């Protein structure tokens, strides 16, 4: 009788509860996207009325995000939501307060909606993990179960925002470590992600940010270009991470010398200056990414594309280190796609989409140390025909960048977390 009751509890926790979590998180992501869209519509109205108002919009983006966290969150740190998810997973056993979950998600919507350069995957991961943390703690589950299901909630949040359930599963399992995968929660994470995907598809539609596919037959020349892109992307990834770290250090240095509000205003004005000359580097950047993928951008000059790439790195680093909130996943895709387009134009290569997606995958793998995720995203949203080439480019970039990553809280492996690799007990999934 005790054995049967134990198995039933396992069924409830790791099979039925993830369905509930996926549904609730899918609806929560829908609400977040609606709030973002309203704020983004207001921002675009302001900017379209007079381009000079881009400065007002970007100041609101940084200052609004900072003040939301300052006054409403328990944890006062701004920045990347993904970093917070990793930190809470490793050091707080998946505990995120409801105040932090709501306020920091709202801060991200304000930041990105009004022109901050960041991605919605950061707040989606935090929203999913935070909702899971709240529900599982209210149900009185053990610390181990709360931590495991926290990762499932994060996977559901990612899946809902990108309409890519397999990518969501892999990202949540890969992101805690730089050289390891949290395989034990694969089954409940899969259930939560698929449920969140269907919920999001019913409320937001099934369209992904990549709505194009192409049939590619790997050849020796494409193999050589895939290798070249992997090497080139590794250097750009190191530059992106280096600039991001330097900007973080500058922010910490300035915060000890000038008032935080003044620093936010200054950062907002600098972000507005960037947007005044290249508006496409602000906000989410989905339109620019979509145009790159569908080759609907026109033939921009190499100089313009290089300027866009550099300014996107600067805009993202400013946004997330000077008071704004959001994610780094989408900016990584943006920078990678732009780099791929530059490479394809310089080398005169066709189809352009192949080299764009290879660079996207490679840069994402390098900056987040998520090799499987980067390949899965391309396969799931663009098409499976370029998987082998993406694997080559991503693997080269992943290993050439060593242990460098955007996320300071990432551990190298489970051994660093005190978890033996052979710890697959009867309760593992």
C-alpha cells in the first residue's frame, strides 16, 4: 500500500503537476506579451510622431525598468532574467518570490517595450520558474521537488515565448552548466514545455520569429564555410562577452560615484543616441531578424551591417547593465545573424539564409554555453536540413570560447554543484 501511494505521488508531482504548470505559465506568458505589445505600441507612436522623441522613449525604458525593480521587487538587482534563474536554481534551490517574479517580468516588459535592447526569453524563463516556485511551495513539496520543477517551469516559459518546445526543454536543461546537462528532469520538463507550447499557440498563434526554411545539401565548400563561420563567430562572441563584462564593471564603478537615477538617465540618452542613427538595433529586433532570415532586407552595405552589429552589442550591454531588464538570448541571435549576413555578402554566397542561421547557432552556443539548444532552435524553427552544418559551426565556436559565458552563475558541471554524474537514483527523470 505504501509503495502504491508513493508511486501515485510521483505520478502527481512529475507527470500531472507539469501539465498544470505548463498551462498556467503559457497563460502568464500570453499576459506578459500583451503588456509588452501595448507598451511597444505607445513607444512607436511617440517615436513616429517625432524621431527626436526616441531619447524620451529610451530614458523611460531604462528608468522605468529600474524604478519598477527598486520599488516593487524583493531583490533589487536589475539585468538579465536568465542570470537570476540560474543563480536561484543553484544557490536558493529554485526559490523566487512572487514579488520578484511579477515585478521583474514587468520591468523587462517596460524596458524592451520602450526601446531597450534585450530579449523576452529572460523574463519568460523567470516567469515560468517563479510561477513554478510559488505553486510548488504552496503545495508543500520538498526542497528537491521545488528545485526540479523550478527548471520545468523555466523550460515552459521559454517554450511558450519561442513556440519551440524542444528548444525550451534543452535550454532549461543546459543553461545551469557550461559543460553539463541537467538530464534528471527531462520528462517533467518535456511535459511542461509541450503544454505551455500548445497554450501559447492557442493564445498567441503558432508563428515563430523564424518563419522561413530552406533545403540545403551539405557539400565540401559549405563544410569549409561552416568551419570558417565557427571560428569567426568565436571571436565575435568573445568580443560581445568582453564588452558586456566591461560595461558591467563600468556600471558598478559609476554607481559608487553618481546617483543611480542619474546613471539610468545617462544610459537612456546614450541608448537613444544609438537608436537615433540606427533604430533597428533597439527593442526586440524581431523584424530585423525576420528580414535577415527571409532575405527581405535588401542589400545593405557591409559598412552599415558592421555598424549595426557593433551598435547592437553596445545597446544590449548598456540596457542590461545600467538599470534595464531582459534577456541575452535574442540579442545573441541578432548579432549572430548579422555576422552571418556580412560573411555571406563578402564571400558572395547563396543561399544567404544558410550562413545567417549557422552564425546565429554558433554565436548562441558560444555565449550561453548551450550547444544542443542552438542546434535545436535552428532545426525547429528554420528547418532540419542544415543541422549537420550548424553542429559543426556551433561546436567550433562553443569549444574555442572555452568556459566564457554571459552567465556568471553557471557552474562548469554537476561535480561543481556537488552532484555526482552517476546520481541517477530511482527518483530521477
